């Protein structure tokens, strides 16, 4: 019986496995292989050459760019977590009717199903030199000159990340909060806990798995991004993803591949650490 | 009902601000896309007109938008159907707790967290090195599946974790074959979630950028076309296009949500006839 199960299981999982092998495993293998190849101006040549890695680790730019990547990931994480947690808390514990809960939750998730590129573009009229933010601040008399750092800056990059990815925090945190047994909260209240104590000692510990899943989403999305940084910084800042995409634009595939391998290892390492704190399969 | 605590009003205000933050920019470009012919990318509005929408319909003004829309739409449908079928099969496979299923599980997680540009680069390299031509319907299609399948499969995991096995047992006891059990019992029960999977499949594909970048070949999909426009178009025609595709996305989302609602209602109605046939 068990043997039969394994056979049928594999048979049904075969199509998904085939897709993942061909479009995930093989591409990764290919990237690892090409990262040892050599490049001329016109083509790439199979070789076993550590030059790409030597160049990568020998260059100061690499360390700066990796530092930048972590900085974006950390700042985005702080903001998405605090906003996402507050929103999920409101939805789960303060909205009383289930219909309203569903409606408001959907309102939070709908942007996820629309285009990221357009959501980035839509910041232009707001942040631009003559944009809404500057003209409002000037009319209030807060500033005399328009601020230049609103659009095409690190500020804009973080803002866009928070705008794009906060719902990746809201959804898993809300999901875990909805499964908290309300009698636990009542018990805490009966035992004399204040609202803040309930939040800190009961709700936050029980919400940790959701927080971890949201964190994994946000951190990996930000670390692997290249388009938000390029667009929102006006090509003035760089993260690892942009380093890779610049190499690709120059057709320097082996060098792009070496950077990609290091990026992948970094991301997997970060995820590996986080997975120690949460069992994803149990949370579904 | 007990009265609302003061924190409720603070949190409501916070939530309202959050919604404003989420939707404000999109609404702004929707308004600005009706900018008069002399207007620019920011306020003030120089009158209102449909000038920029008209521009979209003139072929030479802005690249091959309608062609790329058609490709994105077809690709979205292809990805949607494939995602639904493969996710259901995968979800059913995982219920068998077969040996080696954890390998597949970790592959799914990897597929979800891997930086998109690696898929783009890797698939592009495989196709170019083996002499195949990259095309949106082959390499682009596969690259997008690596993004939609994890979502589809995770939804199926969540669904089957909550699935009451006694329905299947009842069907089997009544003499249903395993195919009949699947077709007449399991699939109807999970159908609202399948609509959810379809929604993810279609919209994630329709909007996907990074994984299609190096895998779509010489014919762009819509997000690629729009991104190309950001570097050389500096008129509100960009906003007009953004508004149109957002409206299209919203219509699709609305359609899927209505379908899901309808299917849940129908299920609730059909589920209540238990015992009627006995009389």
C-alpha cells in the first residue's frame, strides 16, 4: 500500500516536478556552470575559471552593493512589519463583523494582483519636483524650495518597497491572528492583564509564525529586486540585482552568473536561518 | 455590544491612512490620465480630455501596445489553466504523503524565494546555449510558472489541510470509484479555492516583469512594453496606459471574486439537500 502511494504520488506530482526541474533546477545549474566560464567581447566560452569570483570579491563595489542590499532589506522589513502588524491587528481584533473583515482584507490584497511597474510609475506625480508632496509642503510654508530627494533617491526606493510589499506582511500575520483562540485573550484579561500586556505577552508571541513568513517574503523580494531600485532611484543607487542586470545588459553573462550565485547563496542562508524559527508546513 | 475602546478609533484612522497610501498614487495617475493635450506628468491639470487615451489607439505614437496586450492576455490564460491543473494534481499528490515529497516541497519554496532575475538569466542562458529561440509562449511561459505554481500549490496545501476526509470515505462506502470520488465529491468541494488559484495564476502572469525580461524574446509582453515606455515616453500617455491596464486587472479580479462568491453560494445551497433523496 505504501509503495503504491509513493508511485501514484510521484505520478501526480510529475508535471509540477518536470516544470520545476526544467525551469528552476536546470537554470540554477546553468548559472553555476556559466559562472566559471570566460567572456570575450562577443561570446562566452566554456572554461573552469575562478576569475569571475576573484574579480567579484576583489572589488569594493561588491561590498558596497551588498551592504546597500541589506540596508534596503532591513529598512523595508522594519516599516512593512510595523505597518503590516498594525493593519492585521486592527482587522483581526477590532473589526467585529465577518463581512467587513473580508471586505477590508480584500481591499488590502487587491493591489497585489495589479501591476508593480504601474504602481511604481504612479509615485511620479506625487514625489516629483513639482509634485503633490512638494507643492503641498510649499503652500503650508514648511519649505521654500522644492525638495530634490523625494523622487529618485533611497527614500523613494524604500517608499516604493513598503508600498509594494506591505501586504506580504498583512496576509500571513492576519492569517495567524485569526487562528488565535480568543479564550486565551479573555483569560489574560480576567487575570488582570492590561491591553498592552495582552498585546506583548499573548498576541505577539502567538503571531510569530505569521511574522516569520511575512519576513521571509519581504526580505527575499527586496534582496532579489532590481527593477524597483533602478526605477525609483533614477539609476543612482545599486543593489545586487542591479549589478546582475547591468552585467546582463553588457552581455557579460559569466560575471552576471557569478554575482547571481553569490546572491542566491546569501538569500538561501538568510532563509535557512529564518526557517529555524518556523515550520512553514504547519502554518498552512 | 460593549462600547468601542479608544484604540479602535486610532487604529481605524491608521487603517484609513494605509488604504490611502495603497490606492492614492494609482488614483492620482488615473485622474492625470485625463490631462488636457498641453498638460504634463504632474498637476495642475491643463483642462480635461481624452487626448492621451486617443493617442494609445494610434499605432505609431507608442510602440506595439495592442500586440503586447494580446500576448500578455493569452499567456495569462495559458499560465492560469496550467497552474490550476498542476496545483490540484500536486495538492492531491501531497495528500498521499509519498516518499520524497519533502524534496518537492523544498523545490516549491526555492521557486518562491529565488530572486526572479536568476530564473530570467538561467532560462535565457539554457535556451541560447542549446540553440533554442526564447519566445514568450515557451521560455516565458515556463519562467512564469515558477512564480505562479508555488502560490497555487500553497493554496492547495491550505485547502487540503482543512479538508474533511469523511466526505471521501462516505463516497467510497457508497461504492464510488476513486475517479468518481474526485470528480463528484472532492473537486466540487474545493472549487471556490480553484477560482482563487486561477486568479493568482492569471494576474501574476499578466503583471510579471522580472521573470519574463530575458525569456520573452523579440515580442514583448505588456509589462515589458510599459517599462520600455518609462525610459522614452514623458507624456501622460503613460498614465493613460497604466490606468487602462489597471482597470483591466480590476475587472478580472472582480470577475474572479464574483465567480468565487457564486460558487461558494451554490455549494452552500447544494450542500443542504442532504437526506432529501431518501424520502
